């Protein structure tokens, strides 16, 4: 979809809640996200699996959960 203005697209905020190093080359990151828009405020959690290749950490899997979608009043 397209957004006619920057305001209609909204502002994405996220916070890292937990980062667990499973080994020297794998990690799991858990965070929460929220999208601030004029008409609604969807939010939820995200999970990211990370794997180290050479000196770079890359995302190998991501999952997003939405808690609710607020509708305009």
C-alpha cells in the first residue's frame, strides 16, 4: 500500500526486551513495537533469530505478533 503523507505512514517505535546469546554464533532477540499514527496505534512483539557469519550478525528468521489494532474513535 502507499501513503500520501508522512503522517499517514506513522512513526515506528521499538524497544529491545531481551537478547539471549545461544552460542558464539547464534542469538535470539525479543522486542516490542508500536506504530504511532493519527487514526490508530497498532502494537505487539517481535522475535528475531540472529546468526553470525564472519564478523557480521544477520537476521535468519523474524516473527511479529500484533496485540490489537485500534480503530478511530
